[in-house]
C-alpha cells in the first residue's frame, strides 16, 4: 500500500479493505487502505495475464479519510469513493490512456457521522446510491453536469424506523440486480441477540427509486457481513453471507417476493464476508 509512508508498516493497523478492477483499457486495479494512514488510494497496472504489476499512482484523499467502497460510472470515466471516516463522497476522473486519477471534487454526507460505506451507480449514469453504515440509511443522489453527486434529500431506512437504537446496527452493502430494475441493501446487528435486515427497492428506467418494497429480518445478526450478492445472470437469485454462525444462503426473488431457499453452514471462524457468483 503506497501513499503515507506508515501505511505499509507492520507496526500500524492499516489494512487493505477494497479493490475495484477496471473493465476497459488499460485495465488498472484501484484499491484502498483502511483504519490508520488511509488518506491515499492506490492504482496498480496489470501484466498481460491480468496479474498485478506495478503501483503506478497513489492519489490523495484527506488525512482523516478511510475509503470503504468505490464504483465507476457507466463509461468508466469517473470513479466515486465512499469515505467512511471522512463522511464524504469523492469523485475522481480516470485518464483514458494511463488510468491515473485526478480529483474532481468531494461532498459531505447529509448528516455528520453517517459514515458512507458502500456506493452503487445506475447504468443510466443519472442516479447514484450511497449506503450509510452508521446512519443505517440509503441516500439517493443525482449526477450533475460536472459528474458530481447531488443529494436529492431522499433517504430510505435500512432498519425498522422509530423503535430501534440505530447504534445497535451497522448497514453493510448495496447492489443492483442483474437487470438494474431493483436495488438490494443490507444491515447488520451489533449484538447476536438481534437480527440484521435486507431490503429491496424498485427502480425506474433512469434509476430513481419508485418504492422500498420490503425490509425483512435476516436469520441472524449477520456478524461482520450479512452481505447480499445478486447473481449476474438473472434477477431471480441472491446470495447472503453470514459470519455470525458461518454460512451462505440462497434467496429466490420471484414476482417481487423474496424467499430463502437454501443454506450451507460453514462454521469456520471468520467465514462468510462476501460471495461471488462464478461460472
């Protein structure tokens, strides 16, 4: 991890947390450190076999930043970063030849202490969604002519509103479905005595949220994960990982109803942060 000279030291708690691979030339890989000395993002080139080659850029956020998630716009010209500890959303522009990033700007979260953790972009390029870990909300943004997110003052709860202490929960991830007609988001509970939640949203053709369809409890707290992973070939199937008990579940999303259809228990300590559909 480049950037701050202490970031890669074994004497600090700085850790790699997120990686995003470009799908267009020059196919660079973009990564983020977390915890201490995490004020820089890292860009890596790849070799002809797709392996990491060189750390070609360390671009700056701010000294108190800790980026947890990133997403490209549909053209892979702009990249958006969720700064949990800085309470900001950052926009950078990618050079089409080198893949290097230059800063466009950043905005504060709607509420101080929201801690944006995960971001998603609609393929229309017009709507952008930020999941707030501490706020336990999904915030909706539009993208302006400068390619900056603009808050719409529309948020949706990711835990049941009005009766629960939001500090008992930490929201986790947000992902589009295969067709981009739906958006799924999850939250985790900080106590094994509570459950996490999964929610789904119906989207318009340009990405505005038409309806929050449900907010249903998951079987466990989710532990550190409770991460939903829609499949990449249909809207019908989703995976959910759980490191409370250790396992992965499969859900069927049919006629806008969600049902758990299978669970594989893997009671190995620390199992189950994220699932990837592969075939």
